[in-house]
C-alpha cells in the first residue's frame, strides 16, 4: 500500500481491454453481441435524429414497441442480426455484407463498419 500525505492509497490492477467489452466479460457470443450492439447504437441514433417515439418507430419498422424498447436498452439476445439489418434498411440505410478470406488465416471475425 502506498501512502501520500497521510492517506492510504490502494493500488489497483489494470487489465487492458481486448477491444470488445463482451469478450472482457467472458461472454461466449461476444463477437455477435458487439456487432448487434453497434447496429443497435446506429438504429437508436437514427430514431433520435428523426425525433421518433418508440410507438412511431415501431409502426414505421413493423415491429412491436417493446422490441424498439429492447433495441434502445441494448437487450439484444432475442433479436437476430437479420432483424437488425432489416430495421436499418427500413430506416433508410444500406447494409453491406462483405465476406473475404483472412490474410492472417485462422478463425474469421464479424464487425460493423459505419461509413
């Protein structure tokens, strides 16, 4: 324990992030959750930018208000990647899926690139 000006200061171990908070939490489907999270954040930004209520967004997207709420709150386990892609297209965005061989070999990865 270090002391400074009469105060006890505890040292805290810092672990660098992997870049994926879900991986850092040890979740088995971390990569999918990160992709879904990025898509949900974009959906939320578009809904907010268009000043849509949850009810208005639900009507526009053909989903329930409770599903819009789940997307807003990041509760994405029971919402598929396909559904999130569909929601983004209904909100006027193109969703491109690019498949390419990894240069380094090994297991591939999923990611969202917002351009």
